[in-house]
């Protein structure tokens, strides 16, 4: 059973699962697990690891249109080093402070591999789910895509300072709150744009028609991957960018743009069925754990 089959099985057993966060009594709760082998390339600092781990869960709150309250982290490592723990906490604190949340501690354990499990709690009166997209809506993304893929290439080149900088992202909390006033569905792009489209399409029982010329590709990725088609594929499938993918009525996009400072790109529209780009079916590809 691969990750997608496992998630499908779990959703059948746990009805509240299936969105970026669970919504219970006006509270949002989400958890994420990151490992050195799969999530922290060689050269990733503990400061960046703290930031990124906590940021991933804050991104889930943003994807629901929520306002974060607090985050805890379970930190597991073969050995405890004071300077590494200090840097991890500093990164966790700074990303929380950036979006008005609080890092309030967690747990420690020994393991063969450095791993982090984070849990974030937020609040919302009217969250946005993956279900709800309507035919005729446009589908949009915030910011650009391919930032983490570019960072991974920089780590491979031992350009660690720039790579760490690109690995530290700002969770789209402010943007999610603004978009939630108008959007019909939303999730983050942590598993890649294509996977996000499939997940929203499944939940909303719809399809998408995407225009490849509109995909906002990260400039650093363009510089690293000179082949335009390869850069487009990487930007759409690599994931780990933590941007927001959402649908909304076309007439509401101008209002959303007026409410936030970062760019929003309309990349296509909601249709009755199938996920297509430039008229061709897109294979369901994206980030896979394990």
C-alpha cells in the first residue's frame, strides 16, 4: 500500500480526515512529520529545520483560512546537542512570531534519525475545505512554484547559505484569512500543484482545465533548470512550496488581490471532470512520503 492508498483507507475509517486540518468546535488542528533523510537535505541547519517543521503545520492552518494559536513539536534525534536544540527553538519561535502564533514546547526522544513531529492549533469561524469548488470558478495559486526544488538543487551544489534561506518560507496565514472570505475551496501546495488539483477535484467532484503559460515558476528554479519544460514539470510536481491553491468566482479575484500583498495567479478554471493542461490529461504526480 503506497501513501495515497493509505490516506484513502484512513479517510474511510476517520471521516474528519481529508483536509489540511481537522475542524472541531471552531478549532483547527493539524500535525506533520519530517525526517532528516526525506525532508532535510545535507546542509540544512537546525534553525531552518525548526522553522520549516513548524511552518509546515502553520501552512495547514493557512490552507483552511484559519488564524493560528500555538504549535508544539516532538524532537527526536540520536543525541541531544545544546546548540542544535537552541537553533531549532529559535527557528520555531521566529516563524511563529511572523504569523502571530506561539511556540509552546513539545517532547524529546532518542531515535536513529533526526525527526520532528509538529502539531498546530488555530481557530476559524468559517473554514475553507477542499470540497466546494464550483463549475466556472477560476483556480489560482499564491506566490510562485518551485522554490523548494530550487533549494534542493542548491543544497546538492553545497550552496547551503542560499539553500537554507530558500527553505525558510513564510506561511500564508494573512493571505489565507483574506482568501477565505471569497474562496470556494482551498489547500496548500505541499504535495505539489498537480496533486493539489487532484485532491480538490476529488473532494469537489469536479475537474480543472489549466493553462501551462500561466504557471508562476520560481525565478531561481528557472535559472537552475534551463529547460523550460523540465522547469514547468518540476514546479508543478515537486511540492514542498507551501503556497495556497484555491478556487473562487472570477469576479472576486480583484477583491482578493486588493486584500493581500503577494501575487495571485489565475492558472485555469473549474470544469465538469478530468484534470487537463492545454487540453491534455495530467497524470496525478506529486510529493510522496516514504
